[in-house]
C-alpha cells in the first residue's frame, strides 16, 4: 500500500562533484541546500545579496555580479536608524554608511570572481510578486520594514518572468560558458500574499522555469516544491507558522537532492563529514572531563585523517575546534 504519491526524480546527467564551484542564490530555502553543501565541504558561495525572494531581484542581482556593479553611498537609504540598500538583505545594514557600502562592494567582487569560475548556479525562486517604490518606480529586493505605502506590489506575468530570466541566462552563459544552472521553487508558502495569491505566484514560477528548462541546454529543475507540497503534503511537515517546512521536511528534500544531484562517489565522504560536523556542534555537559578530552582527540584524528586523504577539503574549522592547544 502506497502512503505517498510516487515521484520520479531521475538524476542530473552531470552530477555535482567535489571540485565543483557552486553559487547559490534566491529565497530562504536556498540556505537549506547551501548550508548542507557547506557542511559537506563543497566549494560554495551563498546569497551574495542576502536572501532574495522575487524573480526580478534574483535576475537583477546576477546581472550586477557579471558587471560587477559598484555601489556608492547614494545607493543607500537611511531607515529605522540604519543605512540600508533596497537591493540587499538587512544583514548588510548598519549604522556606519561607509562600512555598509564597503561590505556590499566586497560581496559584489567575491560574487563576480566566483561566478566567473563557477560550475553550478543553483537558483531558488520564492515569489512572483515584485515590489517597486511608489515614488520613482525603482525595484526593491527588501522592504526593510518601511511603511506599506512606500511600495507598489505587482504580480509578475509569466511573460515578464520569462523575459527577466531569459535575458539573464543569456548573459550568464556569455560570461561563463561552462556554467550549469539548477532551478528550484521554494516550498515556503508566502501566506502574507494570501493563499490564492500564493498559489498563483508559485504556478507562474513553475510554468516559467519549465519553459526555460525546455529552451536551454545545461538547465535543470529539482522539484523541492513538489516534494513538500505533493509528496509530504501534511501540516506535520511544517513549522508552527504553517509556512516554513520543518526539519524532517527539509531533511527529506536534502536526501532527494543528494540522490538527484550529487555523484554517488561523493556520498560516502559526505556521510563522514556530516558526522564530523555534528561532533563539532556537540555541546558537552562536562567539558573539563578526561572523557571529553578523549572525544576531542578522537575527532581531531578523524579530521586530520580526512584532510590527508582529501587535501582539497577545508577542514580548518574542525581542526582548530578539536585541537588540544
């Protein structure tokens, strides 16, 4: 007896492997995939603008990395006692205007250099709703808790989404001809838009992405949205807000992502690294005991052994943490 709808994932024709450079951008669900890849010690760069939800902001940010765009203090606004950028998440905001600009431009330069050499770009789209300033019509990626009257909200049409992504994809391919791109649509529900409106938004994203996957080579789709909405399809797989998938749901998606997108030869190493990272995050009840000292020595030897076997891994964090000195 089946208790879940079956879903056929297949696998990428050229799976992700160690040595690949992977840039990830998009909604908060991007970070579930990105954080896992980081724990597994893949070479990644994640959300250079911070979390981005809408298609227009994702496309605009990627184009800004290609240029790369240089921001100035004139690109900032002073709101809620902080200097902020309409194009960036609040992680870049701060009280020192020059420091905010410097941080943004450093991220732009890192993204430009990384994207030029990247093997993979993973894009997670969250919403088809776009926001523009009521005065001047400038597109914004983050509202920074400004009053609602500051913005005009627009549900992008399928044609607008395809046009924004199509133009972006052509420039990405010209900038980095070897780049492979993997799209996902976030299963996070944007209920503030309304239930019906959220479903209209997701439907437009899905239709647009599949149109592009059929049009371009080396462009793929991973069904994170369908895995949560149609395979798990139960509120017990959501957090208390009934909007964000919970830990079991995200782990389920990550397992399927591994099967779909990562080469089988890499998976035993990923499991060793997962255990090592879990050991590093362990918080001992009695850190001064000999038992804990022995635990640290054992984990240090495991990390050192992996570093010798796989010199391309950056295990400095684990080696430093487990070091006795």
